[in-house]
């Protein structure tokens, strides 16, 4: 099955399309999302200096029927909301493609990546087009025969650690704080980071890793 990266342009009249374009420097990380019978629900993080104003913009939007702020931190809000306009979600789900989270939205564009059969990829393209949603394929490659360098959970933890400043100098967050914010045990967080660091470093320095994949780790 091919590995696919695509960028979906969210319609300007969709709530997340409007607000993400109003705040182009902000990032919207969708942690979970689903659409059913014309309504949608999502858990997401708003990242950026305007995070508080963005939450207020969500509340003021007619398409957002419910919003709960779950966590507040500097330049970050984690929230859950419901909407009557899940246009993109509905198009993706109707194609039968499983929505891989987390994914990010910025300035009206949604970045998606998944591994799916060719026929399912074709159905996804048709569904988006039929819904009036434009998209572009950024990358298509055959799936490697071996497993990927990092598991999905390792990649998720790596992205979170980078975004929250664990690898900054000086660090903006400690291991204990990172584990607490992600609601995982400190020992699990430490061991997972150690394993992924070992794999990445060995691959980078010597290429000596039990798997030899196409590396696709992105921290942007």
C-alpha cells in the first residue's frame, strides 16, 4: 500500500477555514475528530500567541455549538468542540479512509498522511472533489517492506516533545512535566524517548538499525 501525504485546502466558508485564515500564524492540532449525521466533534490544541482570542472566535462562530476548554497553558489551549459544519471530515469519512490523528491545520490548509490502498486513495480524491474541496498530493511512495523506523506512538511522542520544548536549549519542559501534560507515566515516557532516540541516532550515524525504512519524521 502506498504512503501518502496530501494538503487539503479547507473551504473559506467552513468555520476552521475562516478562523485559521484569520490567524495564519497559529497552528491547530487535531487530536481526535469524527462526523455523524451532519454534526462533528473534535478535540484539538490551539498553538500560538493568539490562542485565547482564537477560542473566543470559536465561541462566537454560529457553526460551533459547544466548546469546552480542557487545558490552558502559555500560548496553548486544549479544547473540545462540536460543530454543525464538518465539511472536510464528512468528505474524508465518506470515502472510507481512516482519519489518522494527530494532524495539523494552519492558514486554511490541512496536512494529512496515511497508508492506504490505491483504490481507497482514488475514492478519497473523488469524495473531496465532489464536496468542492481542493487538495494536492505532496508525496506518494510505496510502503517499505520492513516496519517504519518509529512506531506511530513513538512519532507522536517525538512530535509532542519537540513542540513542547523538551529538546530546546535550555529545555522549556522537563520529562516529568512532559509526561504529566501527555497523561502518561514518567517511566513510560522516559523509556519511549530513549528507544526512539536510540533508533534515530543509530540510523543517522551508522545506518545500523534493525529496520531500514524511508524516514519520514517531520517536526514542522
